[in-house]
């Protein structure tokens, strides 16, 4: 019975309580939410530097896999975590504090613009991988992307074009499922087949 802009939701809800003819409300959201990018400094470069000459890393995406698997391994290899980007900011902030990152941001492009970052780890939603990987390569960064590299041919072609322009950069796809118990069992069962 009502169709209103999201900005007027509160006033509409109050009005519906007194309207016996109200059946339902459809809230219309803007096409794109207003960007609210934030970058926080967590540690100085002196505090966060792990080993002299170690890689300087930017992590894009701070979900469960990134926090439980990638970040501990990155730290174990002595890399410096220059920044962690997460869309909402909360998981990136927690991960940044836990793993002694220099900054955390809601705009991954801040990491791509940082000239000190050597390699970018991409652990975002699968549909974002091709765009972020291509932008990272175009920014002169080596890239480790958790599987999949792309989910369609268009994304794959975008990554391929970016990598062809920068063949000097390393691009690696991580397939974490190769260590899953079922994958290990399949490998064992198929080991002696031609």
C-alpha cells in the first residue's frame, strides 16, 4: 500500500501504525549507497616491520579464511602487513590490531596506491576477484588471490589483459581445498591411475 524512499522509512512506519488501510511498505533504496571510506592508522612502520627486507603486504578482504589462515601465515613468513582492507571496516580493524597491521581501510584502493606494498592478497567475494586482481596488477603489485581467479570468461579476460601488460609481476591463485580431507582421499585413490 506504500512505496517510500528509504530516507523516509521512520516517518512512514509511524504513520502506518495509525493507518488501518496500510497493508505493507516497500522501501526504495538508492541505486548506490553513499561511500563512507575510512582509513585508520594502527601502528607505525617501525612498530610493524617484521624482518629487514621482508615483503610488505596489503590484504584485501578480512573474512574468516583471511583471519584464520592467510594472516597467520603472512606473519609467520616475516612479512610486514602495511594495510588490511575490508568493506565494512570492523573485521579489518580487529584483524589489523591482532596482526599488527599499520593501517586498516574500507577502500582497498588505498592499498593499491601505497608504493611500499609489494604484494596484495585478495580474499574477497568471488565476483570481486577479477576487478581487484586486474587493478592490483595495473598498480604494479604482485598478487595472491584465493580461488577462484574469475567466475566467468569476461572476468578471466580482464585479468589476462592486465597480466599481459605486466608479465614481470607474479600472479598466484590459492586453492585451499587441495588440503581438504576429501580432496586428499581422492588424490590418494587416483594416484596409481593413468
